[in-house]
């Protein structure tokens, strides 16, 4: 199993590395062709998209990944069809809410009215790709995952470069490049799901189960987004969008740690679910411990390479962002640890428990952001990020230990 895990980590890691090259390769372009204010606005728009996504996605991708190991193909086909219809219905409801309160939301977030409507559409365009890529993971087909992702990545960069550099559309050009390709690949994704025989006639047989799994995860996903992204709103309010731009640069460089941990988790979670189904808890513990060590070493390497990374990917005028790098990286290391321990809660469908924990920790994060930015300035939200993810990891780990003793005592 370790050999297969290593192989899949290499494939997922290579794929995600190339995918992450787009924002990294765009950094020197964006920091050259955009003002600090425009770069900050781009970050706020992308953050708002991430806030909207859980309400539209309904976490159907996570539900499908779990049910893949529990349902027969015909049942899974009905489940996926049902889930996609529910997600589209959620999009229509959420779009109606945005249209109803458009002016108030625009004033609150300082985002143009028309752009707000497109943000809801952009969030919807993420759904099909999320479902398809999740299925490739569960089916342990990393090469198909890689081909779909890399094709999307190459076109994303090409179109973004065209709109930002050649046509000089500013941050709007970057958004058009990213989500124009998301739209194209949503169509391709539907075609592939039909071809794989995962789309059938519309039924609502699994609606209750999907909502019972997914709805509690909305506050979980939303709270997770708050922990990851609310810092931008605090910086924008207290320090201005130019400081948002600087902070975002440090965030994107330190997020190399997140790239590694996501790649590992994509390879590991289907294997872990299989081990848990077979009650092979000792083997699962052993591999998880090795991954803890691996993440620690990777975090140390990234920290030591910070000058090299900034030199390659960032315009000199943004170098002051190094001040935030170490603390954000530490937060990402603890987030990587969290990924390892939260998988068991998904497998056991403890989504309500996870949602309540995430909400509490996110509330603490908001409080820390509010007080720390006033006492320490922008670096205060970096402190808050590191503390929050460390706390969340410890809380989930303690719940995991108790759950393993109860569910797998004889394994």
C-alpha cells in the first residue's frame, strides 16, 4: 500500500504543483500589471467566491466520495444525479438572494453590483469539476485526474495571460481567464460523467441523505473559509486594499505547503477509507504518523527557501510581504496535520460534530483577527492564522482518539 500511496502522491503532487504554477506564474505578471489596490480587489473577489461556494456546492463532492465505497454503481449513479440537481437548485436560490440584496452586499463588501452576480455564477462553475475530480480520486485513477486538471490549468494560464498582458483588462481579465475555462470544463465534465454512466434520469430518492450529509458541512466549509480568508476583509477594513495585496502575496507563497498537503490527502483519503472499511486501523495509524513527519520536514524546507521563492515569483516592490510568510506557513503546516485527522470524521459521517467544532474555532479566529490587527497591525492576522489552525488540529485529534477507541477498539 505504501508503494501505491507513494505513486499516487507523486502523480497528484506533480499535477497540483503544475496547477499551482498558474497563480505563482501569474504573481510576477499581476504584481507588474496591476496596482496594489487592484491586486487587493482581485483577492477580495476570489475570497467572496470561496465564501459563496459552500452554499451552492452543498458539499456534494464529499458526500459522493464517501458513498462511492458504500453504494452499488446503479445506486451511485442515482445519488450523483440527485446531488447535481440539488446543487443547481441551491445556485438558483442563492442567486435570487444576491439579486434581492445586491446593493447592500455591494456596499458592505465594496464590490461592484454587476460583478456580484457573476461571483455567484463563478461559484456554480466549480461544482461539476469538483464532482468529477473527486470521482477520479475515489476510483484511484490519478492519471485521468491529472489530464483533466492539467488541460484546465494550461488553458487557464493562457487565457489569463491574454486578457491581462495583451488586452490589459486588469483584474477583470484574470477573472475572465479563470472562470471562462471553468465554464468550458463544466461542459466537458458533464460529458465525461455521462460517458462514465454517472448521470441518469432525475430522481430525488437520496435528497434527504445528501442534505443530512451536506447541510451540516456548509457551516463547516464556511467556517473553514472564514479561517482561511476572513483575514483579507479585516485587513481591507482596518488597513486598506493595498495591504491586502501584500498579505495575499505572502499567503500565496506560503500556500506551497497547502499544495503538498492537498496532494497527499488526495492520494491518501481513498486508501484510508478502504482501510477503515476493512477495520485495519493499525495500518492506518502507522501511515498517518509517517505523513505527520513528512509534512513537518516539507514545512521546514519551504521556510528555508523563502528568499529563493520570493526572488523567483514576486516583484521587488512586494518583498515587504516576507514579514508575514513564516507565521502563515506555520498555519499551513497545522492545517496539513488537520487534513490527516479529519478524514475519519468524514468516513463516519460525523459532519454535524465537525461543523460545530469548525464554527467554534472560526468564531475564535474572527475574535483573534479583530483584536490582533488592532494591536499588532497586519501581522496580527498572520498570528491569528497560525494559532487557529494549531487549535483546530488539536481539537479534531482529541475527538479522533476518542472515536477510534469507541469504533475500532477490537481492530
